[in-house]
């Protein structure tokens, strides 16, 4: 089949645009990593543009030696794991019945859920609720207020609606209850949307720091992003980052902390990419 000149021009322009877009996304990551292992003096003077200059690992040695790093790392991991697991469980338990058109009051529940996309209680009322429930300085103050995301609920409900009802009928005939059908039939068949929602939830919780800033007063419970914020914005502990010659390497510590904070998510994403592409398109296929 002969390809027209206009089609070739479009394909070429499309490829060039995608390459530029990829370069714009990759460059900040490469620069941050290069700056984290470059000479602090060269980084401060702006001589590091892309490739490392004056290779040194002093920033990683200092930041990895901080006890606060490992405690905050552990806090972030457990917040993320608990948040993701509970979000998938609760959201699927709500989305599954809402996918059934025979559910009484289904339309009203969906309208109430959609209402929360536009309006919420606000910061101060939410804080007062968390305070009155006695959840301050606990993991539940971080997890429960953002447990169910309405947009993820609608995406999961749409996916469940597309599943063959015959499979559920067969499981019911074999003796499965509604909860058994959900756990044994629906969720195993819904891995694309489950992993997509799980990825979005995990990334959101991993990068979150505002909730911890509001609800946590105990520094031992601070997540990794609070430590990163203190180093980058507030300059907390900058007096500790001085080498033997009297020079400072605060800038390289900032960059090394960024790399340490983003590395786990970058490592996880390639393993679920194939599910992510399929699951993220569900909402656009069937509404």
C-alpha cells in the first residue's frame, strides 16, 4: 500500500514531537541524578548541565547515614501499602454493587458520589472530624480521610459492568455469595483496573506530605516527603552538610534525596505498565 506524502509528513512530525516530549520528561530526571553525584562546588556554580562533573558520592553517604531517613522511609512505605490495600478493597466493594442496575437507590448513590467531585467539607471541618475521632498522630489520620476516590470508583464500576454476568451466575450456582463472587471471580478478572487504581493511589500517597503536615505532630511518624520538604524548602539541618574543607554540599543532598524518594516508584512502574495502559482506557471506552 502506497503511503501518501502528507501521511509521511504527519508521521515524521509526530515522531519528532514525541521525541521532544520524551526529552523534556527525561532531562529533569537525568539532571537531578547527575547533580546528586557531582561536585557540590560545580553544582552550586551551575556548571552541571546534563552529565556528572567531579564524581562524588558524599551526598548519598551523608543522607543515607541519617536515622530520620530510614524512619521516614518506613513510615511512607506502611502508609502507602495500607492506603493502597484498603482503597482497592473498599472501592471495589462499593463499585461492585453500583455496577448492578437492579440495585435499589443506585442512581441516588451515584449522584451523591458524583457530588463529592465538585464539593467537599473543607480543610477545617475535615481536621475537626479527624480530631474528634481521636485519629491525630496515627496512621488512620493519613489513610482514612482519602480512602475512597470518586473518580477511581467510577472507573472501577465501569470495568465491572463490562464483565460477563454469566460468570457470576455460574459462581452463584456453585454456592458463592456476593462477597465470594467479588473476591474469587470479579477481582481476579479485573487486574488491569485494580493495578491502575492501585498505582495512582500508591503514587499519590507516596508523594503526599500535606496531610502529614496537618495531622501529625510526632516527628517519628513523619513520612519521607516531610523530610524531603525540610531539606529542600526549609533547609532543615543544612549546617550538618559541611565537608572537611569548610565547603557545603546542601545542593547535592537535595538532589540525592529526590532520587532516593522517587526511586521505588520508578522501579515499580515497569512491572505494571502493561496493565496500566489497558486499565487507564476503561473510562473512555464505556461510560
